[in-house]
C-alpha cells in the first residue's frame, strides 16, 4: 500500500475544526473570567462588611441582650434608641460569606482549567497554520507534522482529566474537613457526606486510569490486530460493568501509516467518550477489510450512542477527525431494534 497523502483542503478542514473549538473555549474562558471578577468584588465587599460587624461585636461598648448585641447606652438615650447588631444577622452574613468563598474558589478552578485548554488548543491551531503555509517541507515531514497536530487532541484530553483530578482532590479535602466537623454534632450528615466523597473517589480513580490510556504511545510496531485488541482489552479491564466487543480478523494487514493511526485514535477516543458518559452499556467494534477500503463500525443496542455524538461538546473534535477521513460517514439509529451505529470508511 502507498502512504496516503492529504490534500491542502483536508488540512484546511482540520485547521478550521481546531480553530472553531479554540474560539468556543476562548469565549467560555472570557465569560468565566467576567464571572470570576464579579464574584471577587462581591466577596471583597462582603468580607469587609463581615469584618466590620465582627469588630463592632468585640467592642467593650456592647453587651449581649435578648435583642441581640446592643450598645450599653442604648436604653439611656432620650428617644430610647440605640445601636443594635442582631446576632442572627451576623451569623447569616458569615454563612453567606462561606458560600460565596466556596463559589469563588470553584470558579477560579474552572477558570484555571479552561486557561490550560485554551493555551493547548491555541498551540495546536498555530501548528496547523504553520503546516498549511509550509509548502517547502518534504512529504514525510508534513505527514509527521499532521500526525502531531491530530494527536494534539490527546493533550486536550489529558488537560481535561488533570483538571478533573485536581477538582476531585480539592473536593475530597474539603469534604474530609466537613465530615470531621459533623461526626460529633450530626452523625447522619457526616454519613451522607462520606457517601458523596466515596463517589468522588471512584470517579477520580476512573479519571486517572483514563489519563494512563491517553499517555500510552501509539504502538505502531505491533500488528494491526494486536494493537487494537490490546487497546480494547485495556478498556475492558477499566470499564468492567460495560460490555465491549471487538470483531476483527487476525490476518487483517494495514500497513498504511495514517489508516492505522486514525483507526487507533478514533477507537480509543470513542470508547473514552462513550463509557465516561454511560455505565452498564454495550458497544461493539467491527473492523472489515474490503477491496479498496477499511471499514470501521461502532454499534450499540441503545440510542444513547447516537445522542452522544449529536449533543456532547467533546465529540466535536472526534467528528472533525472522522470527517478528515470520510466526509460521508454514517451515524444511524434503528428504531425497530433500538440500536445506533457509526460507520467510517478508510480508503486504501
């Protein structure tokens, strides 16, 4: 087989897709930044107000009374009026401050995570832009540059999972302190929070395993069957509650560099996308060697597979990568069998 060459139009398609995703996330980053700045101002104002209340409460000129925290001279004035700080009001403002701080910390983490994604995607976009303009490089150099650009989607995936790990660990740390405070005063609440933390830890472990898959190098030295079957086996071990089936002849020979690479990446990212979203669900992968094409088919006995590609943000990257190979790819749903499928053709 000859190494497949990609036209300027195909490279342009990939560049435009990365550019669109980059613009979407950059806009999200700007909205997140505005929200963060707004919350910072609110937090600063509320902190100053609570600080003022605390300083007034601690003054020697105030005493506690049934009315709250009252000036000692409150009942000695002619009009009977005096300065009163309601204790419930002080408590309410302190509770509001805790909630606002938690919300601000959350938006800061979201902003930092988006910042990493935007920076990564900007680098990818620039790489593809350079690839478009660099017509003097040899065909082999361009192929490897395109390969690096496509695989840069992995960086976006890794950054996303890393941000999930950081957020999950922060939540676990916060919940641990919360449980500690509830153990004596409210054991039932402590048990509820503990159950939530266990769920978070399980999700964290799954994210770490996904990062490991994304970091594994492309195993080009293996046979076509071996590299795909090893990938599928890895997912079977991680997602033991899901049914994952591979139908591929062991004698299939794919020596085209890009066909093998695209097969591997599309299978890997599709399983990640689908199984991260749904649990206890089936997915079968069919790889068929035809006369002039290699056909890749995903099938699931549910309509969720089709819905996933139609609605999820992350699927945009995967669809663009599919379109680079097959602009006529088929995503179908059979209402009689209640099953959905995705079919992709790779020209030899």
